């Protein structure tokens, strides 16, 4: 996840003016966790059963705009896929090198290796590393929208006919998330592949029953207490994203509220 904290005005400005974000603006603390927990319709969503929806031999390709999105969005799914025996491909669309503008601690050339390493540590904590093959597309962080053609070409070389695709929601509110979601969803539609779009930043800007999210296409993956614990521990592997940048004074990229919202005993996927 790239820097979109309200304290980071540089990141905020570029995101707010981006042509595909529109009114899905990430700022302030976002919608409270209580609001989501108390929304009855969230608890009434149909349930996603991995054993029933995905055959064990089917390969699942998870697309992360930045190293950490695969854990924030799909930390529970990855664990359940591993238990189901599914081989997995994790595609890092970018290496998340622009998460700390003007930082002396986390300059882009350092983040280029730090963030993929943090991801690998997180996969180890989840206990799924042996079943995951990681591919780095190395597109430019913060600029995936402008590289859609290149992205699509790379997809054609990776995706196989029976793959299941998992991507951020195509209207998730972060430019790279939306570009990734739109490219992957369009590719899936073109080749008639199953595609699940996970909500990540949408938990921040959206409200319960928000009409900008097609809840009628939503399915909820319930996580066990152990799976939630492992996911929380995996998120803690992303030290660059959860600690204060002492060189700039900027707060963590992932606020406590953000982490709390995506550490619940559920993940929500849109299947269109």
C-alpha cells in the first residue's frame, strides 16, 4: 500500500487529482471500525467457501499493487488456499518504492528491496511461503494507470487458462489499486476467468451500504481466530509501513485505524 496518510500532503494531492479515483478519497481517519462491525448487512453477506469454490489443483494468482496489499487484503484467503492445496502466484505489480517521499531512512532504492523482503517474511509468518511463487512486474509505483498496456502484456505471459485471479477492487480509491483492478478484471473478462476483487482502501472511504460498492456481488470470507492472529502478525512484518519515519516526521503509512479495519475476522470479495 503506498503512502496516502492524511499527513502526507504530497501523496494526497497526487491521489486526489488522479483521473480514476474521483470521489473515493482517502483522507483523515476514515470510517470507524465500529460502523462496519455494527452494520448488519455485512454479517448477512453470502459466505465464500474455498473448498466449494476452488478446486485444489486450480492455481490462484493474487495481484498486489504494492508489497503488503496481498496480506492486508488477502491474508486470510492465502491461508485458506494453502490449506485447500491450491498453488499460488503472488504478483507484485510495483515494489512500492514511493511510499516515503523525501525520506532518508526509506529512499526508493532501499524500498525496492525492503518491501519485497517484508512481503516474504509475512508469507513465512502466514505459513504459506512454500506454496507461493512471487513474480515482480516492476512497474512504476504511483503510475500503474499510465502503464496499463505494459501491464496487460505481462499478464498474457503469466496467466494460464484455468487460473483464478484475485485483485484489489477496481474502484478501491488508490490509483494503483484501481489501475490494477481494472486491468486484471478486464483481462479476466476477456478470457472468461474467475476474478475476485478484494476491498482494501474501500474500508476507509466507504460507508456501510455505500452505493459506490456493488454489495450485491459481495461475498464474505470468514476467518478463524488463528487465521486472524497470523494475519495480524504478518502485517507486523511490514516495518517500513507501520513505523514513524524519523527522517521526515511523517506518521506510519498504515495507521492504527487502517490496520484495525483490515484485521477483522472477515475479508470481502466482489465476484462479478
